[in-house]
């Protein structure tokens, strides 16, 4: 019986020690910075209002840019991705694409700082879908808004 008590006491001491040590360490999740990616979903149509990728999923090269204004304004960030569009619908993780020539691509989280951080608009350019293979800007730019859960952060 004493052997069991010693074993139980050792296990209890180890558990208490682990708990005390754990309380002294910061939680890595709490100290981590904001993710450098953001999900974005959309629906793309051509100039006639027909959904892209209507017959079967199709890949398009798309440039995503974030501006400070709905029209004009400062370009804050940009990247290019190959996007699969299925019956008009697409979903991407912004922050996982490639640089666009010499355009600015700072850390994604830095785009949403400053006094005007709530004024951010996404511009989308689909390459090669216009007349003669021209790139087409999808208009208007759409304002990026907070998801409800972010109010709790």
C-alpha cells in the first residue's frame, strides 16, 4: 500500500510541477503576431456578365491590389496569383502570391495600420480576358471590412 502512495505522490508532484512551470511560460499563441495572410472569396464574370469558368474550372492569372481609396488613392500592397475559377467563384489566401514587377508588397499586417486603416479597398485585375488578350480591371473596388469575430480580438 505504501508503494502505491509513493507512486501516487510522485505523479501528483510531477503534475503540480508541470502546472506551475506552464503558468510561468507565455503562451506562444498569445504572443504570436497577426497572420500574414487573409482569405478572400469572390465571383468573376466577363464583360457580358457570364461567369468565368462556367463550363469547367479554369485557371486565371489575377493581380490583387489594396488601395487607401475606392478610386485613386495610394496603392498599399499588391501580389499576383494563379486562381482557379469555377462557375465564377474563387477563393484565395492573399499573402501567398508573387510580387508584381516593382510594386510594393510590404508585410500584409502593415497594410492595416494607421488612422485610416479602416479605409482599404481591394482592386482585382484579371490578366488576358479582355479584347485582344488585354488585362481587365474589375470595378468597382470593394471595401475590405472587419469580420464579426475580429471585434473580440
